[in-house]
C-alpha cells in the first residue's frame, strides 16, 4: 500500500524514526521542530546525545507519528534535512510491531556511555523480551559490582582460572591478575565437562577458596552455578552468578537466579541465536533481577579450526537490541592460547563492555581447558594491548 492510499487512522498507526545533527547555532533545533510541528507531526520521542569529539554538537534522535512518505511529512523532512549538518531517515514502521507490553521508559540510567548511537526502531522479536529490549531502558544498564561499573563505558577485564584447583593456584592467579589490571576474579568450582570422567571441579571447597582469594585481593568473584540447589548458597558466596553456555536454556535455573539479587553473567548457548539469548535473559529479568550481563563465548559452526566460532558480530547486534551490558569470552571462543590476544583486542574494538579470560600459573598443569589458559605474562600483554585500543562507542 502506498502512503497516499492510507486512511488517516492507518497513518496514525505508523511511526518514523530519524537521526539528525544541527550546527551549534542558537535556535536551530527549535526551527527544525517547528517545521515538523507545522506539518502536524506529533513527536513521541526526542533524545539528544553529545557527538564524540565535537564539542557543543549534538545528535538528535526523534520518533514521530506518521509515515515519512506521507506528502506533508515528506516535505517537512526535506526542509529539516536542509537545516541539518547530518540527517538520517532510520525508517517508518507499524506502531503495533514495536509496542511493548510492560516496562516503562522511566528506568533509564542517566547516561548512555555504552551506546554510540541512539537506538534504532526496536527489533520485531522484542515482543519475546520486552524487559531486555533496548526500548525498555534506552540509556543502557550499568551495574556496580564492588568498585567496578559494568556498562558504564569503561572496558572491564575479568580473569582467573577455568577451575579452582587449590588455594595456592587460585590465590596466586588472583594476585597476578589483579596486579596486571583485572577487576574481577573468575573461577569454576562446579564444572560442566563433556567427559564425565574429566575433572569436575572442587565443588563447595572450590567456591570457598575462590571467595577467600577474592577477599585477599579485593576482587569481586564470579563462578558458575549449575543446578537449582546450588543457587542460594552460591549467591551468598560469590558476587556474580555465571550461567554457563550449556545451561542457557535451563529455564528453571534462569528463574531461580532471577529471584536472587546477584548480578548474573549469562553465557550464550552453543547453538543459540541472539534472539534466544535475549529470551533467556528475559527469564531472569522477569523474575525481578535486573542485573544481567550477556556473554558471547562462541557458537558451534562447521569450522573446526577454533574450539568455537567467536561471533563478534553479536556485539553490535545486541547493542542495538538490548540495554544489557555485553561481554566477550575469547578463551572459550577460540580455545587456543595464542589466538586469545587478537580476539580480545577485537572484542574491545567492536564495542564490548569487557572480556572474561582464563589464566593459570602453569597452563600445562591446568586440570581443565589447559590449551586456552593464559600465562601471567600472556595476560599482562593482553592488558597492555587493550589500553591502546579504543573501544567502539566510548
Ligand atoms: C567457563 O566459563 O568456565 C565455561 C565452562 O564457559 P562456557 O559455559 O561458556 O563453556
Ligand atoms: Mn573453561
């Protein structure tokens, strides 16, 4: 149907999103808005963002009722375009396709350091994950864990052993990674292993050792919770609950961590789409826990050269679709020590909020994931590399 063929009430069911920038000149924004108002355009959203690197210049993101192709709107947009230093028509779409049932916009954090651009029209799949959708919190979610803010624009490094193996091992690793720039300590105590005869982790003893190393170094801790009966005790012992890739669609487990107040690091399933990852996050959010971090850790593809295929395109796609912070795990993503460094750099360059990597005092002796364990020296090199890489969107 062309715009001319739409009745007025059908036009009211359409919405348009535009992005524009004006020169720093008194009254220019007001004049643009007046052009739209004179054409009978009803604005439903107007947001401004400072333009990185351009003092006193702002990008404006606006939503309004109606279709960009409707004659009076098209003419008004043409005039606005002439008055702007930059103008992008993001598109026109049916209101019904973006209406979200629940969460009001009012929960927005004060700034959006993690998003280089305002949000585009919400993804149609957002009906499955209204609380996770970017539209529910356009400014993005920021989590404060100990002294660290995740999703606040700074690139955050979490490091530690794949498995906690002993007091000496976890303490030495915690001290080494803290001294080299990690802000959180990881360590598995309940390990999801493909081989049932492989090392399964130290269980609660491992959790206690991880917590002890966290206290000794001042690093908040993250550890995987594998089953429902572990949730309560684990949430008392560590600062962040990890849901592993294999449990991404363990819905009862997701609901159980959703009933805690602990931040949850939700890893993408081996064969999960991004839509399914967001639906899994929604299970946690819908139980009342808003503290969710998504983690891209590689997916199963036909490629066997790497342990998994690290899908770095997930980062910008998720950034558009959700307000939740996004981490990358290059260790499980590639599974090979020497390839972690380039992928860690790429994770920052593509705009992730941080990485989580595996480090061991003596990788050859690691009881799990030895091939991907970084030495302390490898880790130091990665941290110093990352300091030189600009984070996309920062
Ligand atoms: C881990 O982080 O130790 C782990 C097992 O990760 P994943 O669930 O991504 O395989
Ligand atoms: Mn591992």
